[in-house]
C-alpha cells in the first residue's frame, strides 16, 4: 500500500539508471499528492522538479504524462502542469462509484469465515483507535492516513483484484477533495463514529441480515461523506 503513504525519499533518485527513473519520479509525486504536500491547483514546474530530484527532464516528463493519464494532473497549453482540481460533478460521480464498491466489499467481507472476519475486525479496530488519537491531537493528516487504511482493508479482504484496482484509482482522484472533507473536527468525529458502527456491524455479521447491514453502513458512510463535503 505504498500509494497510501508518502514515504519515498528524495535520495531514492540519485545513482539510479534513467530507465527506472520515470516510475520513481511518478511514485514520488503521487505520494506527495496523497500526503497533501502537493495540493489541487498547485503548479508542477519541470525545471524545479529536475533540480529537486537531481534527474534529467526525460523521466520528469514521463512521470507527468502518467499522472495526467491517471487524472491527477492537467497540462495547460503555454501554462504548464498543475495538480488537478475536480469539478463538483466529477466529485459526485466518484463518490457514487465508490459507494457501490464499498457496498460490495461490505457484503463480501461479512460472509468471510469467522476467523478471517475477526482478523479484519482487529485491523479495523487499530485504525479506529488511530483516528480517535488523531482527533485528540487535531492531526488531520494522521486521521486521513488511518481513514485510508480503514477502507482499504475492506477492499483487500474482499479479494477482487479488479475492484481493488478501480478503487485505488477512485481514491487517488478523490484525494484531491477528501482532505477538505476531513478538515473540521466535527466532520472527523462524525466520520469515526460511523466507522465504529461499521466495525460493530461486521462483528455481528452472523446475525440475520448482517452482511447487508454492514454493506449498507459502508455505502451510507460514503454518501454522508460526500454530503458533508458538498455542504462546506
């Protein structure tokens, strides 16, 4: 889950052959976007990136092209490359698509064996505790990182590679709007209260209708998150 964490260091780029640099530059910039270091509307100036990473222009251009194909940056003629700013319609569509995938993941994990399901619950409990601690410390980035891991655990345990690929792409795009969504203490507290309800539903998944309840809570959580963002 390297894409969930901004952990690629600048020193990674020195002494590596050009054939591998394009991917390294792309991954570095992707992690900068996901960590919030690079923000929507911010310019990515090629000369500055070349100087910062101690590489040639070729891998930088390759990386920017890949990020543009991923929908994370936009190239403006005679102006340069910028971190993409999503329209309200794009954000709505992405949240709607994500709600469908979360709903499916909720149904799948609720039907796992009790041992496997409890293993997931244990991971989710850790994430919930981390988000509680982040709220106490008013640490938005720590909350966001734990939140990403919370939802990604559902996708991993659901075990569908194609859904995981699509989910990763959606989350990467939604990142351009989601940090704003979690920027207020009230939103973060409401979000984690919903997480706790989801975990409890997963614990109780052996009950009649348990799988559907867990799935509904997950999808409703996404819908509520989008409403909180839209109301800001």
